[in-house]
């Protein structure tokens, strides 16, 4: 089965083709970093407009790519949510229009299920069951994945997601967007012994997260400095990054212990953070836990994960119902719990 995947949930326009026999055939991404950088964050209206400009030309180039050789597809998968409403509507309308024209099913896909399944695109992929840390600009949650398509949210953020905290902290420090790579690069020049920030909600039981207070701590620290030079900025960036990495690691190890799982996957934009990867790799090795990541390009939003999730969901749903997929009409869900897929 050959599936076109379309991702437009936020500020990246992604499209890819996945084949059940050949694997990932071709993958393309158009970034909007330059558009949103001047504002220090995503402007939803600008994101939607740029998706309109870029999506159809991107798909056309994808279909005609030498690796695809102009071959057609058996279904069109698109991100139906969660995400920015306007951005989601662009992808959904294009996907359903193409599906109607090509007389193939249109498959609405959950964005976070795409992230959760992204490690399956690698040669060494995890088997079920496992615990998943989904950590991005819009979400931070720990999910117990008992079997294919069976999800239980163990804990999630009560306020800012980790990626959102990175973006806001980068803006406070006068760094660029997106915040994750900017903070990480700046933190390499930082000194560990100058600032120490709290590890929020790690001293109390449970698996909930909260990062808004950490962002406030950064603001208070910058305001106390008589001179905010490059070294001070690097020291604050490192203190912030270490606090986030420690918090995520502590919660991951706690979730693994509570669930009894021996596999952990880490996906989403923050999952590309090298310090987080190194720390989790070290802690999991001590505990006899296997840890899996998608390659860097599949940590952030991309069409490949949506194309694969479309194939995954098609196989799963067709075993239960002959009505999965549609040709006309569509519905996007800016807010959509991963647990809703269990139904």
C-alpha cells in the first residue's frame, strides 16, 4: 500500500510517500522559521497562509520526484489534529480534495500518534509495549503504549509544554526562533556552577509536568543581572536546559518503574536535544531499558510520520471496520486527546 502523508499542524509544511513494501519513498519539508523568527514564535495566520502557498507545489514535486517516478497513491493521510485550526484546515482541504480527485480514501491522523510512531521508520524499531515521551512545542506527555493503537496517558503538562518553554526562554534571552536549537547552542558555552534552577514537580509523586514556573525563574534571573552579557546568557541557557533535561529524565524513569516497561521511545521536537538523549541513554542503560529515537529530521513535524501513521492506522482500523477513510467532507480537531483513538 502506498500512502501520501500531509502535515500542516503548525509551522512546517511536510509531505511524504510511504510504501508498505519499500518503506519511506520520498520526504519533503518546507520550513517557516524565517517567517516566524521576527516575532519570536508562531503567528497562526501567517502559518496558514504559508501552508496555502507551499503545500500543492510541494506535493507536485514529491509525486514527480525520481524516487517516486510519478506513481500514484492508494490513500492520502493528513494531520487532522491537534494543532492550529487554520493550519489544519489547509492540510485537510488539500488532502480530501486530492483523495476525491484520485478516488482514494482520505485518512485523518492524530498528530501525536504520528510522533509516537516516528521511531518505527528506523531500521531498529521498538516492539510493543513501551512508554513514550512525547515532547514538543505544544505537548509534553508520557504515554503507556500497551499494544498497537492502545494508549494511556500517564502524565502531561499542566501549563507550558517543554518546547514552548524553550521558545519563550529563548525570546527572554534575546535568542532566535525556534528556541530549542538556539538554547542548546548557547548552553554549550555556559558554566554549570553559576545558576541552578528548580526541577519542577519532581519531588512530589506522579507524572505531571509544569514548565511555566521555570520560565518565570529565567525572567527573574535576567532581571537581577546588572549586565546581561553573552556569558551570562549562556550560563542561564545552560541552567534552564539542565533543569528541563533533569525533569524529563526523572519523570521518564519514574514512568518506566510504575509501568514495568523495558522500552522507552522519545519523540517530538525536544527529543532532538542532544543533552536529553545522552542523559536518557545513560539512565536507561543503568536500568536495563532500551531507548529509541527517530532520526533528527523526524523529531520535528514532518510528512513521513503522518504517511507511516496513515498506513499503521489503515491496517489497524480495517481489521475492525470497513468504513475507515472517506472521500468527501472533513473535520479537524485543534484539541484532540490521544486516548480518544482507543475508541
